[in-house]
């Protein structure tokens, strides 16, 4: 088929481009500080005639010391007045002269909507460090493991279109969607779905659209998403609706499961014909059982799964691995709407090389906020808050991420994501992290032999002393309260500080309660109904707003 030939040629080209992009990432590790400072002065030059640049005297900045004296550390609230004017008054000269292509919409740490300016410079950096490098790393992995190159094939891309038009005519969406759409007409050759309009969430149920075509394609090669939580949700939906999807493949139809709008079914039917042979193959593999080999059995060419792991997402990566053994993971870049910060250079690694051509970086020691360091001042094993100056008009921006220095590649830091700043629960200063709690949940799953679908933790101050409560949701309806004592012992082993406060009895015993099945799904649906993009509804792990407290606590089973 012509489509398969074009896919083959495109994928070969993307693998080659990926090797070139990985080479660039590595070359930038030599003389990293000098290259990063050169980028800073390029950024300042682009902003010197902006309102912000004039206010802070960009033209007079000749050194890093000048920059730190002239420009204060900032958060988004420092830019909100500028961004509001950019949107409402159609002003594009307030922060930088880099060409604006839209805005990245994010819920932010507190859930308050943010519109982050997005430039082509940032989009290009994301394109260089995501899809093409994933292909190159998958090719290298397969050559090493199997002695043969990557077999080209189409794949799954999970990123819902939630385009919003702002008063200035610009689009507000997300970085992955923006960069993906710039691939334009080659969509049908990279992805299972036959045309780009199928990405629109208003056409069909998004998961149905993806899976209807991906399951029919035995040669499906990759799964690409922003978060592993979304991949897990897609695969869980697939298993829950397996019979209906496979029936549609057998009969060459689009059933009601997809919720097609009038006219959409007819348009899609042009790309569909009955495929009883593939349907029979899928049914046979499902009948063998859903175990660790399942994804590789239904998609023998599945070569890489891409998504952000670390922190709360580690749990979801582990759940995907439970049915995807043998498929390597690309644990994604360390990035955000504000910019890409670091990228991996091989699969199965959660350590990433700082991308010195993306942003100018500064670092604040997690235990000493009085100091600000350049990238060559980091100590392996220590944690730092990362501060960026990006190519879209954010200067000395406290993005809120805490990273750990894992060492250096030549002159450049190798980092891993530790946590979001402030994202921990603490009753007496013990600062229990999300990673601690994710490990606790993993142990609880092993002890109970029950899959924890979702969980959150809160501090109960109505007891004396106050104590942690883990609200765990499982689709089997199991009562997990009896595991509270084991969870207490596990928590004391996981966190030495927690154990210290328990010895002193300044924290009470750990408690597990049952969250009503479907609670987290209801929360997500409610957020989407209010206009939040599906990919921006992040897992709730802490009850840090009154709205979350009222919603989740009202759904604790007695």
C-alpha cells in the first residue's frame, strides 16, 4: 500500500533525524555554562525593546551578576497583567520580540488557569527532543537487544484537541498538540487514525477513535502521551470495552460506543472494511489472559511507550508495565508549558540531560534559598529548585520543580525530577513526599493483592495527635482498612523522619480508608465539564483546596 510505503520512508527519516538531535544534545554538554549564558544574552537582546525589558534595563545588562541584580525572581502572577493585556489588547511587544504562535493553557499548581506565551523557538525545541529522539532511542535499543533495526509502523498519540480562541485571535491549547499539529499532512502516516480531524474530541469518543484503528493495525509501533496516567486510562478503557471494539473491527462498523455525530460515521466508513481475521486474532490473545505479555501479543511490533513518569506518575507507569513487559519506556523530557528543561538520551532512564539550548537555567538549593547557582555549581546527590529564563518572555521564573543532580555529562548536569515545590504533606515538619506515598501504595498493592486504581492522602487534625489518612480506590470494592497497621510499618521504613515523629508520638498511627469506586473519574469528568482540558486534569494526591476536600471526603465509604 502507498500509505505503508510513505510510513516506512517517514519513519526512517525520523530515526535519522533523531540520531542527529541526540548528537546535538550531547555536543551541548561540552562548555555547557558558556553555551547557556550565550543563550541568555540572545534572549535579553530579543526582549530589550519590550515593555518588561525596558523596565528592567536589559540593554545595560553585561554580565550574569548584572542580570541577577536587575531582574527579580518571578512567578506567573508577576506576568499575569502583561499576559492579560497581550490577550485582551492584542499586544505582542510586552515581554519579547520572539514571534508568538499561541498560548499554552495549563491548570497550574493551584488549579487557576494560566495562559503561557508560546513561541516557535519553544515549539522547535520540543520537536527536537521528543518524537524523533524517541524513534532513535527505540532503534538503538532494538539493535542492541535484538540485533536488528526498528521496524517502521504507525502509532498511538494521546493528546486531546481543546483549542480555545482568545480575544486576540490566538489559540490556547498545549505544547504537545501545537507541535504535533505542525506536522500537518503527515499525520495519517505517523498514526493509526486515518486523518487529522479524528483528533478532535467533538467528533468521537477520543479513546474509541484511537483504539478502533490501533487495535486493527497489528503493526502498531508506539504509544506517545504526555503522562503515563493517561496511557493507563486508555488501556484500562480498552480492556473494559474490549468486546465492543473487537466486534466493530470484525464487522467493519463504528458502533454506538464511539458516540459518533451525524455525518462522522459516514466519513469514517470510507476508511473501514470488515476484518474478521484480525478480530479473531485479538479474541484469541484476550482469551489467553491479560498478563504482562498482553500488549506485546496484540501488537508484536510495539517498540516504545512514551510518557512522563516520576512522582505520582510512577504508579501509573508500573500499571502499564504490568501488561506491557518487554516494551521499553521513554520516560519523556522534563518539561512544562513554560519550557523544556532536560531530555533523556536513552530509554528506561528517568535521568535527563539539561537542555542548555532551551532555557537559561539557575538553581536554588532546596535547603538554602539564600543562594542562586549557575548550572556548573550543582553537587551530585543534592536537590535544587529550578529557575528558568525562557524564549517566550519569562525571566528568572520559578517554575516550581525540585530536581536532583545525578551527576554530570561532560560539563552539563544530569538531573532527575524529585517533586513539585510545596507538594508534600507535613504534620510536624517531616515533609512526606509524593514519592514516599507512591511507594507505600505499591507495597499496599502487594500486601492486599489488589490493584489500587487511585489514591490520595490527607492529614486528620481532628485526632490528637494528628495522623495521615490514605484514601484508596479500587474497582474490586475491596475493604482495605485492615491493612492500616501494615501501612504504618511500611511508612516508618520508607521515611526516617516520619518514623522519628512516630517514636516521639507527635504523629498518630497511619490510617487507610476506602474511597468510593469511581470517585477520581467523577472528579475528572467534572473538571472537563467546566472546561479544563482532559490532559490538564492531573491526579489528585493532596487535598490542597476546599473544593477537593468537600468532594473527596464526601465520598469516603464508612
